[in-house]
C-alpha cells in the first residue's frame, strides 16, 4: 500500500492550519508536499498549489471577515497589482523559461530546480524580516499609506508568487505589517483574501488546452486544507499575534534552507 497520498493529505490539513493561523505559508508547505511526497513534477506542482492555496484561503478569508478581521481597503490596494502581476507571470513569463536555464561541463540547472531554488531564497529573505521584532512608528501615521510603494510592492509580490506558484502570503504579511502598518491579526485576515484572489487568478492564467490536471487529487487536497484552515482560525484566537509572526518566521527559514540544500546538495 502506498502511504504517500495518506501522508500528503495529512500534511494538507497542516497547510490549512498554517493559513488559518498566520494568513500565509500554505504554498510554502503545499509545493514541497506535492513535489516530495505526492510525486508531482515541480512546475505542475506550482499550478496545483495556486488552486489549493487559493481555494483554502478564500474559505479562511470569509471566516475572518465574519470576525471583522479583514481590511478590505488594503485587500483592494494590494490585490489589484498582485493579481495583474501574477496573471502575467503565469501566462507569459513562466512558459517562456527554457528547460535548461544554465549549463556547463560539470553542472546543469534545469527549469524545475531553478524554480525551487528561487522559491527557497525568497522564503529565507521573507523569514528574516518576520523574525525581527515589530517596531511600528507613531500610531498617528497608521492611516497614511504610501500608495505608490504599495503598488510597486504588490507588483513584486505577484511576480514572485506567480513565478514559484505561491500564494504570496509570506510576502504579503510583512508588507501589511511594515508598509501598511496593519496589526498582526488583521493582517492575517486581509492576507487571506489577497492570497485567494491572486492564487485563483494565477491558476486560471496557467490553464492550457494540452495540460492534464488530476482533479481528484486537487479537490481532495483542497478539502483537507479547508478543514485545516478552520482549525487554524480557532487556534489563532488563543495565540498572541507577535508570537505567531516570530514563530512562523523561524518555520519559513528552516523550510527555505531545507529546500535549498535538497535541490543543490542532497539530490
């Protein structure tokens, strides 16, 4: 009996718990689970991840909205540039990356490995900022948002999220905390709606007539993740926001280092 699918669906619940707790991290888990446990080819796994994380985040976002923990103004501010960027990235940029990105007589960097390495590097940089203590300036400035910076940051988040098949929550959360001065628990709910919109639009940009998708795996994985997001949302009421941010930062750091070492050294 092949136990990999059972383990995969178990970890799918963990994907949802992570999204429910901190509004991000679903793709950080789902891509490695799909690649290393479920045996999905990395580029296809990034497409699967967009659907799974987008669907799960949508359910979690609706739940947070009922608790009045979503800032819809910031959903729109970040959502428009990220959706635009992630769609273009999945539709135009990713398909044009050559199968062999770099090659020498002793080393060949394939497209699938390149995407996983970029994924790991982004995770490491995002985690460092999450681990640092949060020092917000005077609360008087909380409502004074820098719209141009938010738009540029949104484009960058969409580019990275689209490239590695991530929901982008691990970039959106720091942006909401530091750029938009959003309290952690409000940032979680806001992030879920942004992640849902850009992930599902990115998935649509990834659909091609010749592409065959395993809808049974996709829907089962998504249902398990949705179950997890309700568990995570319940747990988040009992855990301090700053502890969530720091703990998640360390988790992202370890996962990034693991993926980087696995792809380059321990293949």
